[in-house]
C-alpha cells in the first residue's frame, strides 16, 4: 500500500510518555524504531525514514529527548548561518555586530548525545540559527506583512535534512535502485561534512545533499561506509524494555524489531566491561568507475590547553555607533588579554595546534539566581556570550559595533554559556574579541521580564583548545584500495583498557580518499558489575 517515504519531526519532549522508562527506551521511541525498521510491523513493511530534531536543550551532554534520541531514527542538531544579523529583532543591536561572514559553527542550544544506552547521537547537523522562511499565511492584525521571517532551532535543522533525504529518494528511484531507511541514513551520514567537533556533538557532520546524490550516481570520487555491528548491539540493549511493551494499547497485532540485521555508518560498540574488546566489519562501497584509495584512522579530540580569567560584568554600556536609549553593548575582552602558555606564531594568538576552540562563561549559582526570593527561579540574572572578528577600521583601539563580524554566540538560561569555533586558526582575519552581554533586566522563569534593572555579576571566562589526535581505543587497517563499482571490507577492533572507568567514550573512524572524507561516529559504554544487596 502507498505510504510516506520520509517523516520529519520538529517537536520533542523529555519525559512523556515514558511509563517509567528514560527517553530512548520509552514507548514513543520503540514505536519510532519499529516504524524505521523494515518488516517490524509485518513481513511486507518496507520501513520509513524518520528524521527528528535533536532538541534545543544544549549545550550539555545527554540533553536529547524523544523522539530525536530514538536509536534508529535520524536526529539532527543545529549549526549557525548568522543571516539574522541586521534583520527584525536583531537589527540595531550592538551585540550582534555588523556583518554575517561566519557560518557552520555548532549552536550552543543544540542538544548533545549520547543516547540513553550510550549510542552516538545526534546523527547529523544542519542550519538552525537562523534562516529565512516563508511567513505564515494567517497573520494577526498588528503584524507586519513581510513575505519572509526569521526562524531557527533544531526544528529548522530536521526539515532541511528531510529535504536532503527526499532528493536521495528521488535519485535512487531514477536509477531504479532499491533502498530502505538504513540506506538513506548511511548515504546522508557518509556525505556529512566534518565540523571539527566530537561525535556526541556533531554526529557525522553537516548535511550535504549534493555529495549524497553524488554517491548514488558514482560521481566525484565519493563513497559510502557502514558496519555490521551497530544494529545488533543496539537491539541487544533495547530489546529488554521492549519485551514489556503491550502492543495492544496501540492496536498493533505484532510488535517487535526485525530479526534481520541492517548496516549503519556509525559504530556503537555496546556496553563493555574493563578489559573486554569487540570488533566490527566496515564495508566501503565505491560507486565510481575507477579505483579509490582510502586511509582509515581512529581519531578523537584531546584538550591541549585551557586558559581562564575572572571579571565582573558592567551593565548598561553604550556603543559609540548604535547609541540609542536602552540599547546596550557587551563588555569586550580581547582574546589576547587572556594569558596563554603557548607560543604565539605568525601573529596568531590562537593555539597553533588547535582544531577546536571552546569558550565558556561561568557564573556562581547564587549570582545567577537570587536564592532568598520566596519563589524559586523568580529572580534570575543572565549574561550571554559572543565572539567576534574585530577589524579596527579607524585604528583608535576602541571597539565599536560597525567593526565587528559576529562569529558565534551562546545564550542559555543558566550558570554556564558556551561557544564552539571549528578550525579557529582559519576563522579570524583580524583580532578575536569576546563579548559578555549582561541582559539589562532581571528575568523570572515563570513570568519573563520583571522590568527590574540588573546589577553586576562575577564571572569566570575560559578558553579551551582541542586537537585531533589518534585514538588508541580502536585498532584498524590503515589503508585499502577499493576496486571500481565494487566494495571492500575492513575489520576494526575496539579494546577497553583494564583500568577504564565507567562512562561513555567516543571518537571517530575517519575514512579519507583523495576527494572525499567520512567521519564514522563511534561510542561505547563501560560498565561496572554491582552485586545485589551489597553496600557499595
């Protein structure tokens, strides 16, 4: 019977309906997984590609809710494009700078993995902060009648990825190539562009519909990878709560996951004990009419330097250009003013070996929230974080908004703000400047703006530099040649050190050819046996 090829979900909740199970093991996640997997509902069911927003609860890890956290659906996080600068509510605000040259940085609110079982999530990234979309047909009387408006969040990222999936379905049908949701998933993940972040933040990277279609058509030296262990490892864990699910509640005669195995680009090593190891077999598919050489390396991010300074916010500062009443600028800190241990080379103050720079702004909890107030969270002081590329156009050494190009921003309601800059050495043509913006009014979590003026806040600002390094947890053959219009297999072994602490560990397997690179997200959990009725 006719059915949808793709379902796009721009919604999410963290706890309902769970029936005592965490998101990812809840009823809705089981239903979504079953909808994805061919033959789960009946023997002729072909599966449906389901793409969901990762959620807007970042920047902490483990912040994804359902349905995005479901293991076999495709979850999509958000990156910037900064087109909103100078438009709508962002116009005339000094803190947003003057230009929109920067894009494709992870947004602070984008929810992070892992999934509840330790599998790598999210799967992909797309634009979510922010973009222009057609305005709603129905308008309120006092609303402006513009054709387009600004929209954002991972609710924007998911439908963009769904559109890319639709292009893939069209290309596969044109070639009369059979496919299922796992083929679509693997094509999208095998064509994702690396954003320089960790696997639990970016998944396989930024959606690239053109490269995905090129894989289908065997163009441009593009190729695809997938492994045979992830599906079984996930199913082994989620089958336990699934067995207690009463399918009659939803009018389904038979409910369960298919006994077949489906290949997946990401590798979930499962739940392991210290000293154990596990293996998987990756298949590398070459759709081109010529052989391709591929180098495979396990990689992870390693912290190489962390710097910090302390300060006190000064609210109600005015910009020299946008000097309007009740319009204020951030407190500016030059990156060069944060004492560094690394040597400065080629005039750059950014660590020369860094592939990722993370800025964090910390506030004491009793400064963020007035704990003496009778109503909890009714008196909140918030400061957001910005980073700019500053060109001192008039050489007066004074920063003004017309000299600032916004690179990225962070603005959650909490005690920590975060900004991530991929390949920071390439992102600044001039001087990096950080902006700490004290929101002028005190806010209530329940009522919003209280219209009370804010006061100064103590803060700590840190800069952390990370470098891509080889990941010792995984051993794999490093080079292979794949014949034209053919595939080759390699074996990867993941070993858990005897002294490894409990937790979830992550990295990538990087597959790099002359014209294409794939980052396969890898994660695994380390367990510790706990004896029943024994005090720990």
